[in-house]
């Protein structure tokens, strides 16, 4: 029996770089000849636990008023990542994006994963945030998005009313801090090799090949 290699990915659905990294990793995995022997484990990482759940600013407003970026720099940053997203088939509308508290979205992702819908919900949350100006901190919005990927509305509502899966989110964050993760996306290949930030598809593909070679010497 061929031994699998594990890839842990820390990300946040309110992170445009994470959605870009997700798609690049998927492309790298598609090119990898041993892809059926790769176990991908998506992990939670909250970029801003203090962010509001209601009445959030738009991303440009946050860049200008909270992060203090000059207008030209903020505009360039949005234009730059939008262009990179287009290269991998993603349609970003970040001037409408609303950086909110993602804690409930992360809890819901753990619930979805336990019910076989983690990949679908992760994709839906990311596309809603990056491309549709949706507030993914709002419970009604989360209910709707979860229903769209086939999750039971009543069960999702119960998760959102409670603190279900908060422990799993906290454990993911603790694991990230333990190994020195400070930003997302961050990929951990084979429990040993970290790749952080805007890694290209080629870089991620190379990391998969090196990890496979290390595991099968």
C-alpha cells in the first residue's frame, strides 16, 4: 500500500490571497502524478478575530481607514490581485468585498467537512466574499450559502446558534502558532516544509514532488 503524504493548508475565507492560493494549489495537485495519494487538510486561521460581524466596511475602506494605506497603493493592490485571480479563472470584485469576523464561517466549515461538504462550502464562501460583496459573517447569509451546497438548513442554524466546532477552530489556530504560521495562505507539506504567501502553481507543484520524494526514499 502506497503511503499518503499530507498537506495542511491554513486559510481564511475573507482572504483574497487564500482563494488565489487555493486555486493555484488545486492546479498544482491536478498536475501531480501521485495526487490520489495526497491528503489535503484545510485548517482555520482567523486574520482578524476583532473584525465586526455587522456593518463591515468595504475592503477599500478598510485599507484606507484601518490599515492607513495611501489611496494609490490601495487601488494598486486591489488591481494587482484581481489580475492574478483572472489568470486562474477567478472573478474578483474586491471593491465590494466586506472583511468581517470569520469565526462563524470557520465553525461552519468544520461542520461541513464532517458532513462531506467541506470543499463545496469553502469554494462557495470564498467566491461569495471575493466576487459578490457578501457579508459572510451574517448568519442568514451563511444559512443560504450552506443550503446552496446541500447542507441541512436546520442543522446549520443549530451550529450557528451554538459554539459547535469552536474547539476545532481554536486547535487549528493553536497549531498554526506552534509552527510559526503568521499569515495565510500557508501550506505545510508532509509535516515538515512550510510554504507561505503567494506561491505560484509551479512552486506548489515542486513542493509536492519534493515531499513525495522525501517520503519514498
